[in-house]
C-alpha cells in the first residue's frame, strides 16, 4: 500500500445504497439453512509462495530494479503452474511497458541545462481464465512490488514486504489456482500482479488502459492481509464500502460461515484512493481493496521488519478462502455490483 497523502477528505456515506444494494440477484444462490463449504486453499502452499516473494534474495522487490523482474518471472511461473492462460499482448504472462523517467541532460554550448525524458521498463504479471461470458470480467489483483533496500536497522537493510504486499500477491496466485481447478467460470476471470504501486501506481494505471472499464464487473484488489483485523481473525475490511454494493454482496455470500467482511475502519486515511483499485474506480468500476491489517498501529509497515515471521499464516489462508467464497456469486453471474460514481476531484 502506498504512503498517505497530506489531504484527507471523508467519503460521503450513501445510506440509500446500503439499504438497497441490489442483493436480490444473489439471495437465491444461498439459503440461510445452507452453510457453504470452505474453499480448498492449502496453507502449506500459501507459506511457500509468500516465503519466496519475501525472501532476502528478492531484495525488497523495488520497482525499476532487476529484483522486481526476478519476482515477476517467479510469479509468471506460478500463473502457468496454476493453469491460467496468458492474455493477448503478454509475453508468457509478462506485460511489459515503459514509463518516461525525467533525467538531467548535459549543459549545451550556451551553458543551459534542462530536463529530458528517457524510458524505463516495468512489468506486470497477468493471467486469465476465459469464461462463458467473454465480455464480462472479474479482476483479482495485488501489487507485488515493495520498497527495496533501506537504511540498515540492526544490520537489516532489506524491506522484504511480506505483508505489503507479498500477502496479497500470494492470494492472487492461490485464487487463480482455485478457480482454474473448478473449470470454466460463467464470467471471465482476470488475475494481475501489478508493479510500481509504491512508486505511483504505474502498473495498475497501464493495465487499466488495456481494458474497457465498462466490461469489468468487479475488481478484488488485495492488500496486506497477513495480520488479523481489529474485529478479530477471519474478518476483513473493504475500502470504499459505501461506494457500491460490492461489499454487501460479499457479506451476503459468506453469511452463515466463520468469515466476515465489514467497511474500512480507517476512512480518514482515504485508503480507497491509495491503492491499485483507484484508477478503475474513477472509471466507474466497482473496484475495492480488501485488507485486514490494523494500519494505524502496524509497526512493520514500510519497515525492514516486515517479515513472514510477523504474520499469521492461518489467518492469511482463511482470508483467501473468504475472498474466494465472497466472490462466488459475482463470478457465477448471480450478482452484479452497482457501479461507482465518484465526485469530481477524487
């Protein structure tokens, strides 16, 4: 998750949306007397993936570095092993693109220096499961980059980013594997591990230009799910909850289970606008981030102490199961979240 900006604007709560929410579509998909079976997500595999991404060998996965490319190549292998299809335009799941990087050119004869722009390469990791509806997409995403090498603290200079955001990236891989094993879905499923969220959201911004936002039914952006939320284990919060019926649909889908989704408890931090969901949300997509970390008191956020050992892997695994279960009616086409309509300036 990127660092906060200095201006905070409290999002207006749309009470009418919370009361209507369009849940009639998904009500028939699950009765109160039926408890859905927890999705099969193996904790051992979760631990293996997150431990690889957050290993010292990845050197903090900073965007614009060879370390990030190494992480991307590892994730491409995981997407392939999960049975995902590489989308058109990607090179073996790798979506390469360039962004201009300001540089200082040498002074000319007259002694005047100036700014020029060079290009630096970045890479997202993308996959898909084609569905019966080829023009309706459900996107699962997370950023895989972190902040790289920092000033040493007790001899440790690598900001491993286990929670931020190897945890969310691991969830995307596991969700891809889970849905691929289930066969052809009703809606087409997209999976993306974005680069450079920590450097301005370049990865998600580029990815969004490759899609028609009107065809994206929902975006599940997953951020920092390695630590239990303030309301306890097996709970997760959703940013911008009141902006669409997305959160209410997830709540309905897990009714009667051990899992719970609830609104972002930190509205003053404007988290809805600080992660990779923001670009598509501004285009009207029900694009929300799902998180569990108590961000206001987390001592490891953007620190070299963000190690796998600080995480609750059982909680992480259960959160992935909850997201899989919460997505069920959206993936199946039984429920469709209302669109986001943000006021100008957000």
